[in-house]
């Protein structure tokens, strides 16, 4: 890790910044300008008396002072001066912390701004016991690094090292992680290394952080292999380590790794894995990396010593899409490639549906077999921030299908050979939407985002008036969870089912065994039933709108619709859209 | 391999073309239009009576007929109609052909247009005995697929399956390969899959062969992973197989693989390797693949079953640059990163100088250790078409340094643990330049190329008047080898040295043993001498301008300057810029 600042002599600090193209750089600290000295490879440094709490910035070639690219604190937002902080001052209570074994993780994805009414780290802490009672073992935070304004998903962040101040800043985030650990909850942070937000990104002023050699959905790509890329890579690797060291996270979820365009012989992800492995040994606790990957490439989750990038796991959209398309009947966009129960069976047995087959949505073949990877290298989910929030009206699965079907989805996710993940509110079938919301302080950009959203969905036949405006504060407010729903009988019942499913998963070793070769699936495409066998357990699903019977017998452990679940004569009868979990008598 | 045409019934042919965006496609054959039928995935087909010799093209949406993307013959140039040919009509004499073992290859790179006065395949055949007498075992042709006009290096070719007609077309190329095989010479073809030339490229009219997701030095990249890329990849893989099947080549040299931008889980090169391996088994003879790679990535030459792309070998510019910079003292461009004898020693021992170290030329770290790869996975050369022709005045090494230094280079290349390669004329220290020449038929493009060349070298301080005009026919004529030089004593002496060095390499198994761990090198940076030990042989070089002595004793097998080479008292004395090969008495 390249330190951006370090202890100097007698309470002074050595402040360092990379600005290879600048002719002069000054540190402006507490209102006083200090000329910096040029070092090797475009770095500038100066030793100054400094104290936590002081505001500072870097002045390039006599311009306005800019926030530090590696700022750890942006109390006044991404456009303003940075604040010096001392990470050693926090009083951690998690010295004895060790996360549960990765194979046993049950992940809960949440967005700090909308998880609670207050939208802060501290208010989120108050809900942690709810997660513990639910049986969750790992909490995943959507990105918390600073973004412009006060409302946002976090993927348009710009100050990569500084927790968003409106959430509670560095101290709030530390309190949150510490509170999780004190309850036995592992913590995962979503980090975005493939682009920076369109506003508040001062990095290009400092150096060649971006390249036009590749294009991404967000414009120029991060410069991972061109001139100057050593420092850009060090910046990113340093960021990954930062969250483990200074904030005690247990894992990172790395956003859209397919947009990390890197022709280096050592891909950035491999470099991150390698550095995190070394740090893990130094810290004496396991640290994990989870990728969001659309590459269909087993290399992502292959260990480094076998030529891979060494991620512990990756999100598995194939499973989601196969399940979603079967349950909803939707065939728009990427759902075009899904819809058969056979594909759902394939996803349950092999994680990936596309392992080299032609994808109509992509207009090309996609994927490659992963050959023997454990199921615990894949995350399974029926809902995520993306799958909900990227819909025009932010509908959760439980708002698209009836409650029975949502229960079947829960059973399949939580009984799957993968690492299950829930999206906040899913566990009670929340009726609040989760919409796309922004708070761009640049009015032109804000307008462009509002219009872009309407435009995007007009292409899918939406009336613009029905597409909520991302910039409208009401869109954000509507996306907040309504915890009062839990008082309602319907929601309480759904919550109870999730609790039971999770309890079953946690108590039955067959369910956390990721050996995919042990998973078998039987199904009938016409009759729309499917049975997944996992050791001594069978998970039977009726995906049709009518009752159906098929040969299966065993001790009934759990049913999503107990009153319509019957056994007799070696046959199991399931009500419409329902699932049952049986213990097989061998 | 996807056939572009195949035998139909009763002497008819099934003609097929990929044109996914066209609304109608007609085959225009022998002046008659035949509507084609749309098949799956954007392919069109029609069965017609057809005979070799007929001209044809494809008319998209009623436009002018265009040459077939997979045309095997363009008798009137790249812009005109294609000609149907029957590959079965050639009478091959090489049924019993088996190439020499790859480890023993000594490659000779030549350009058909300038190798002889006539510039044809047939006239090149007349010089093959010269190569056999020299000791060459493999002939590498610079690209011969069709390019616009009559003069060109071949890297701006556009009709990828059709040998250039001015060289002698398909029949001429077959005669050439057959003549090589009859003399025991293996054949290598240089193929360019990273771009097509700026004129005569009709592929984008047919389908998404290109993508702007990546940029290359030549503009948009070939579409290897976007929508429609299955067909683009099949086109390229089919081209690779085409040269092995229809022209009996023994190897392909794949140009600039670093510009093949491909995020697929199976990189195009791996797909080519896999297909060529299958073909090799079917044909019952070894087929080889050699990459030009600037990636510094061992994956290129790592076998497929170890996670690599399975190339047999790659060009090793690090060795060239280390040698060139030491001999010439040049430090411009990429030579900035070289110049020490230590680097030359490193190149001799490990092939790559940059295995992760910071490269000032690139402004970033470069390379990764290849861990145990054999020396025979790397080509070594002191001259290539690029290293000579990309200089403003096309000077060969023997025109930049005095003849003694050129002889030392020859000794190091031919005694190296790598596959040695010579550039045509090098073996007699030719004094003819090898310049950049073109013959663009589009006058605007021609002018742009002429001006671009002057501009490029003006940046290096060249007077534009001193930079030969690529479009001027005289530039091409001046680049032709002058075989009469061989009558001259100086040239004959150089030629004799090359013959002796090659004979020594071919007779001494220690020299073709690619085990890099057995190579040791001693050197003195100040005194500028270097000794490479290869089994029982020592190759001693004095790279200084004065005589030098160092401890070494053995039987003198060969010296570049016999009269200045002396032994006595356990010490070897070498004259200025000279080399000696000794057999060590153990």
C-alpha cells in the first residue's frame, strides 16, 4: 500500500500526492500554502506540522485547491477540502473478532440511505438485531464512499477513500462495523473500481487515471495498463486494503469487474487478491473478495496458483435470471435468454446456465464451464439492488408475482448450493419500491439524469410520466423501507418463512455443502415441477398455477403452503406455486 | 471451420455469406444475380451451378456487388469481383512431408515483393537453394494475402483468404510451399488478425467485424467479443486453418496479438490453438503457431491445459532491443529501456528483460516471469522487417554498426538458446535498405500516408526530404535485395560466417537445447565483454572498441575475427567487437 500521508518527525506529517503532469504542487493546509517537492515518477511530497481535523487540499499549477484523491474524509462533500483524520483514535471492541466460515454466509444487502428512515450508519445499527434474529451472518453495504449530494445508490461515488458524510462519515462507519462484529455479523463493502461518478471526479486533474483506449458504459475506462497505470493500480489496491485495515471489513464486493479493462499480465483483480492475501496473513483473520462479473469466465474465481484471479466468489446472475424468468414470465432484455425450467435446473446444478452456448441477448456465445468450482463460489439471490432498482418502477419480486411464488423463490435461494443473498426488505415481502435516485448538485447533470431515465424506459414502452424522477427527493423517500409493515400479518408470515428457511440452512450441513456434483435436479417442463436433491434433503417446487403431484416421499420439514401439501402412496402433492422441503428416508 | 462455399448436388455449389444486417442479399455469379435465402444468425445461402474460374460477388440490399469476405482469389485486386477456385486441382508433391522438429528451426523472414527483382513466388523459388545451402530450415513469408495495389509490406491486406495476385496468386503460393517442402524447408506465413488495411476493407458492409469498444493503433478493433463476434471469430479461425489445409503451411506467425482485444473466457488465440491442434491430429503432421506479442504475458506461450493460449513460441523483442542498444548505442523510442550489457545477459538467460520491472518507455511496469518456459518458445533476431523498415531510412544493422559488430550479433543470435531468425539479406550484410513502401490506389490515402511518414520522422528530428516517400515506386525498388552483392568479397565473407554459425548450431545438440536453466552468462559492464555458456560450449564476445582479455580457455571452434583471437595462460584475448566460440575442456 502506498501511503498518501504518513507520520513524520515530532508530530508532523509527510503529505504525498501523485500529479505527474503538474509543474508545481502546493499543499494548502489550514489555509496555509506549502510548496511540495517533486519526487520520482510524478509524486510530490512535503513534511508539515499537521493535526487531525485540519482541512487541506492540493493546488496544481497555481489553481484552486482540490480535494485529496486519497482523502479519508470529505465533511463538506466531494467538491470541498479534505479533512485530516487519525484512524488510530477509534476504540474498536472487536479485537477477538473472527468471521463465520465463508461457506456458511447468508448475506443481506442493504443501502444505508434507505434501510432506515434516518438513513445513517447509526440508525442502521438499531436494526442489526433484526438481522441477527433472521439468521443473517453477513451484512453487505452498498457503496458508502462519498458521492455528490445526499441521495444516491453510491455507484457514482468519487472520493473513494472517504465514507459519505451524510451517512455518518468515518466514525459512523466504524461504529457500524464494530456493532456488526459485536453481534457476530460479518461485513462486506461494495466498492466500485470501474468508473467514477460524473460529478466531483477530480482525479483526471491529478494524473492519467483514465484512458480512452477502452470505452465503458460510463465513458473512458480506468487506466489499468497504460502509461502511469502503476500509480492508478496502487491507488485501487490501496483502497481495497484501506477498508480492511481502517474499517475492519471482512469482505469486499467488487462492482462490475467486466468493466476493469486490463491487458496487463497480472490483471488488477489478481493483484488485489494477492495483496489481500498478504494482508490477511498479517492481520491473522480471513479476508474475502466477491466479484460482480458478467464475463462468464471461470478465471475470476480460479485460485491464483491455478492461473486465476483468486476471487472467493462471484455474483451469479444466471441463477437469478433463470429463476426470475420462470416465475414472472418476463422475456425483456436479458430475460430473453431464459424462461425454461430446464435452465433453472441447470443453474441449480452448475451455477451457470451459459457455459459457451449462444446467448440471443448478447448476440454471441457466452461463458465457459467452470469445471469443478464449489457452489460456495457463487452467490444466489432472487433480488438485488440492481434487479429491483433498475426497473422503471423499482418493483421487488414480491410485487411482480403473487406471494406464493415469492415464497418458492425464497426456498430455492436459501436451499441452493450457493451463498444466498437477500436484498433488504425481501425477508418480509416489503411493498415499498426501491427506485433509482440521485442528488446531482450540478443542475444540468441532474436534468440530464432525469431525462435520460425517462428516455431509457420510453424505449421499453413506458409512459414518461410513470417513470419516477431520480432527482426528485420523493423518489428517494419512497424507496425507504417501511418497518411498520412487519406488524402486518402477511409480512410477518413471510418473515417467519425466511427465518425458518435460514434456520434450516444453518442447521443442516447438507445445505451448506457446496459440492455441485452432489446436487441432482428432476423436473418436468410441461407440468412445471422441479425437485432439487441435496444429500438427505429434497426441495420440491410446483411452479404451475394448479396443484400437481409427482413421486416423492419423505418427512416434511417445511412447506411454503402447509395446508395444500399432502403425501400419500409415494406421491407428493403441492398446491399452486408452492415448495416443500422433505427429509428423505433412505 | 465454417465453409463459405461447399459442393452441392450435380456440380453445383452452395454459396454462403454472413450479412446479418442486410434485408436482401444476391449472389452475382458470372454476371447473373441469384437471390439468396436468409438462414439462422444472419447467414445467407444459395445453391447454384458454378465452376472454377467464374467471377462473383455479393450484392447487399441492391447495391454494387462486393468481393466475398472469404474470397480465395482476387485476380483483379481487392476492390473487384472474386474468382471461384478449386483447391483440389493443385498437384502437390509433398505427400511425404514432415517438417523438422520445431526446436531445430532456423527461420528466414522474407518479403516476396523485394526478395527478388521479379517479386513473385516463382522467382523466390529460384533462391530457395541459397537458403538450403545457408542452413535455413524454415522460411517465413511476410503477409501474402491481397492488399490494394502492387507494392506493400502486406500488413494492410484486406482480402484475408486470397494470396496477392501480383505475387502469383493461389497457384504461385502453392508452388512456393511445395518447392520449400521438396527442399526440406518448413514454411511459416505471417497473418494479420488485428486490423485490416484502410482501403479495400469491405467487411464492415457485411457485418459487425469491427468494434469501437476498444481502440487500436489502426482505429476500431476487430470485434472478438461483442454482438456478432461468433462469426468474426469463425472467420479468423477459418483463415488460420485455410493456410494449413489449402496451402500446406507448417506454421503461422500471428501479427501483434496485443491488439487482439478479447474479453471472452476463451481468448481468440486459445481458440485458434485448439482448432489448429485438432487439425494437426487430423492431418497427421505438426502445425505450429508463433505470436508477435508485446504483452510481456507468459499466458501467450503457456499450454492450454495450464491456462494459457497455447502458442508454440513468440517473438522476443526484449532480446533484440537489448542487443541492438548495446551494439548501436541508440536510446531513442523503446531503446530507452535498454543499453546495459547486464540486460543483454538477462535476455540470453531468461529471454525477457522486463518481467515486472518499471519500463520508462511505457511509463509503467511491464511483463511477468514466464517461469520455466523453454528457450525454444522465443524467437531471437538482430533484425526483422520491423526493426529495419520502421527506421526512416530502412537501415539494416550492418549499416548502423561496423561489420565486426554485425558479426558479433550474428554469433549471439545463432548461438542463443532461442529459435534464431534472420531477415532476408542479413546473411551477407546486404547494403540495400529495406524501406516502408505502399501503393495505395486511393490518391488521398496515398498522400496521407506519404505525409504521415514525413511527419512521424520529423518528430525525431529528420529533415522531411531525407525520408523516402512510401508511395514512390523507387522506394520499393530500392528495397529489393541486390543478389549481385554476394559476388563481393566482403559480403561473401559475411555469408560464410553465417553458414559456419548455422552449421555449428545444427551440429551441436547443446545449442538447440532450450533449457534456460542451463544457460549461464558472465559479463563485465565496464570492460564490455560477455561470455555465454551453453553446455560444453562458450560464446565469448568483446563488445568494446579495443582488444580485451579475460579468463577462458578451450578449443577454438569459430571466431568472427580469427586473426585477433588469441589464447594463452588460461586467458582469451578478443579483438575489438568480436566473438569466439570455444569448446570447453572439462
